[in-house]
C-alpha cells in the first residue's frame, strides 16, 4: 500500500476476527498468478438491518484501507478483486478508510462506487529528523511550556519515560496503558473498545502477534512508578501510525499526554521512522504538529440488489449530510467559540476530583502522588 496500514497485517486481522467476528461471514478475496500472491481484499459480511454489507476486516479501525497489491501485480488485478467483491454474497460493499485515490474505486466506474470524505487524518513528515521537526512545529514559548511541565511533574516525584518494544516489555506496558485509558475515559463514551474486556483481550493477542514483527511501540510516562500517560504507536515500513493516546485526568493541567506523545515520536524517529499517521479527525494537538491532512474516505457501492442500491444511496446521503452539519454556525460555535468554556469546565472538574482524591491541581501546591 502507498500508505502502509498495520491494521491490515495478518496478526491484527486474525485476532480481530476471533474476538469480533461472531455472526459474520469471511469473504477474503485473493488473486494468484502461479505461486505469487498478486493482490488481496480482506472483507467480511454482516447483516445490518436485514442488508448484507461487506466491509474490510477490522472494520472502521482498519484505515488506511484499500486493495493490497504486489508491486509487480498485473493491471487486471484491481478489477478482478473488485469483481470478486461484487460477487460476494452481499448487497453492497462499504469500505471505510480508503485514500482519496483509492485503488478499489479506480478499478470500477465512478457510479458503481461512491467515495465520500470522512476524516481529515493529519500527517507529519520526519525526513528532516525529530529535533528539526519539533523546533519547526512548536514555538519557543511552546517548548518552554513543555520544559516547565516536566519540571512541575518532577516536583511531584521521580519522572520516567519508558518505551516498550519487545514482547516481554509490551505485555506489562499494555496493561498499564489499559489502566491509564480507564482513568481517562471513566464515565465517558469511548468508541475504540480499548476499555472493554473484549477489546483488551483482542489487543493483548494482536500486540503479541505484531511484536514478532517489531511493530508495536508503547510509551509510558510514570511519576514515582505510577503510570499517568500512554501513547501506543504501530511502526511499519517507515511509518508510525497512532493507535491510542490517554492520560490520567488528575494530571491534565501538566499536559502529560502531549509530553508522552513528543517522547514517543522522538523514539520512533530514532528508529528511522520518516512519516507519522495521526489518523482520525483534525484535533488541535494533532494539527499543532502536522504538516498537512491526507483525508480518509468511505467507499460505498458495488451494489448487486435493489435493497443494496437503496441502502448505498441512503448511506452516502447520511455521510454527506453529517459533513454539512459539521460546517454549520451552530456546530462551529460549540466546537470553536465555546472551546475555552469547555476547557474551563474540564479544569474545574479536575480540581474537584483532585480535592476529593487528596491532591491539588493548582500550581501553588504539591500534589501527593499515590
């Protein structure tokens, strides 16, 4: 793939299918020429409101997703894979996470597969080296604030960053990441499944499988041995892909998530990583470091039944309507105009939690780290 996706590696897909595949049907299409595997499109089919929908294995977490092609694959391979998907026992195909110039979409007529923009997916180029990128993307004031936050954390106890890469290191690091993630999203809606029992079992298995390939990297920030922030990256073919970031809200005023992200990126760059895929939306902490956005799209179509065509049309209309809604003045007021008020509310909530837990979040008091 032009944008290598660790979420399409066998170890990830195999673990995902075992934990999330109940009630679905595999539809993995491959093209072989002699003994060489020239292309693949790993799909599964699941009924949704009575409609059989084919999606990429690992579902919305698979992006960037597209046809997988051998560098020497023949020009007929994309069309053959698209035809195979069309002939699956499904009503339509719905692939989330394809790039703007999708191989799958390019293999068929434009009216057969509609491609709609979904997420912005910020990207960083690290060709110049991490130090050069860090100085270029952060102001002198921002770098001073990072150093100040580290000093304030050091006032609370021994500050330690660790980077887990081997299977033996990753196992305890992943458990610590689960703990931090649970603290961050306690009593809040969180769609990734990182906090669920099934999601944790899946990731234990997937990380163990990918550790053999040297793919996972978990960076932890600890204060007196207590993990307060984590960053999970997946490194593949010179690209670091963000998977999960979390921090203990008790320490939010000291920006532990940002400090851990900076350390994780520095560690990845030291291993030769030349590009970072943030994925997801255009959150401010991503845009502050990113060079640009390379949006991911959703490809909807290849319908084989009237029900499939109607469902595809409705799905496209829904996605387009949501994007228009995001650009309305009311939403802009909430997400941009009221950003300061929301941050102040979170700050007050953090102070209240700290008081109840026996710590203080203000700058004049030393927190007691447990």
